C-alpha cells in the first residue's frame, strides 16, 4: 500500500471535503462538497479526491499511513 496523496489532521469526527482546500480558485476546481464521518478506525478517505482525514488523538494519528487501508465512509476494511 502507498500512503494517501494528502492527509489532514482534524479535531472533529465530522468533516467536509470539496477537494479545493488551499487551491487558488476555490471550490470551482474541486468536487461536490461531501460530509464524512470518522469512525472507530480514526480516519476516513474522501471518495472523490482520496484526501485522508485523521482524527487527532485517534488510533490512526501517528500511524504509518502506508499501513492503513483505503477507507471511505460507509466502506469496509
């Protein structure tokens, strides 16, 4: 497995992703805004852009990201 292209550490279990964070031009260059829920695994991947959101202090925080599987909300490990 390879690590995700981009990881974002967050403090809340519910996050929003539009694929345009820190991109000049904003949301017009991203994807539809989706809301994702981080569960007991401590992370969730956006199904559009593969950005990984990691809950600070959760089980995936500090882990080698290349050892964690791809996990989109509603998917299975």
